[in-house]
C-alpha cells in the first residue's frame, strides 16, 4: 500500500510538471507573461503606426492608455494598485502637457494614430476600431444630444480618418473606411466608405480697389 501511494504521488508530480497550468504559482506567472507580451505587442503596433517615434505625443498618450487598460483588467492586489497610481500620474501629464484626453473607459482598437498634439478629446464611452487616424483639435463624442445620448459614446469603425477640428456627437456611429474632413460637425450616423466635408469656401465680395498690388519698394516707403 505504501509503495502504491508513493507511486501515485510521483505520478501526480510528473503530471504537474508536464502540465504547468496545474501549478498555481507557475500558472499565474505564465498568465502574467502572456498578458505582458500582448501589451508589448499592442504598444509596438502603435509605435509603428505613429512613425516609429516614441517622442510623439500621440504615441505616448496611446501607450499610457494601454497601460491603464492592462492594469485595470488585473486582479485586485498590490501590483494592480501600484500600476493604477502610475497610470493616473501619467494620464494627467499627457492631458495637461499634450492636450490629449483619453479616459480609461475608452476602448481603442489596434494601430491607432494620433497626429499632432492638443485638443484631442474622447467621450468617456467612445469605441474606436482598428487602423484609425485622428488629427489634432478633434472632439470624439460631444455631449449635446440631451440626456438620451449623453452617456452613449460614438462608435468609430475600422480605418476611419478624422480631420483636424472635427466634432463627432455622442451616440453617432461612423462606418468602416469613412473620412471626416476638417472642421466637420457630425450629428448623424455616417455609412461605411463615406466622405464627409464642409462646404467649400466662397468669395462673398471684392474690395473696392482694383489697383495692382503695391510693389515691395512702395510698401517699405509706407512702413
């Protein structure tokens, strides 16, 4: 009987060695390693999408958001608490110095590119697809639709391009491959592949003077 019990213990030990997932500590380390590897892969893709320049404000803002999302999905514990404190400070730095505000509740797709800094603000329930490009001055999710849409963030599909100064209202859906031009105000859903631009500027009046432009010499004399 003792010999059989010893053989069973040895077999159980060998089985656990062959299947590391059955060891609690080793299993936790493996999960941590895989999650860190996935986080590094996402940040590497973002780095490539943002011209492979780690000093770009857009890339830094995205990397901080990735870190915060990764940390918030961890089990409660010391490591999670420390990482969230670090994220909170980095978030405030990015918001105050670069003018890019991405709340932790925002869902970002892969390979996002934020071009230039300042004035990029996301609604706290925004969802962004893969391979999107957003330029400076864009407001993703302006809350002017009343209480019904105030808590519903916009949804951007894949490969969406948002021009500088564009404003997308809350609860608006932007289809895959859509392009929003500069300074457009999007208040309704945009179908996939659509191009949305503001009206071209018009000359509304001419000056009363029809003389030729003054020469540089004359201008210098006037100055």
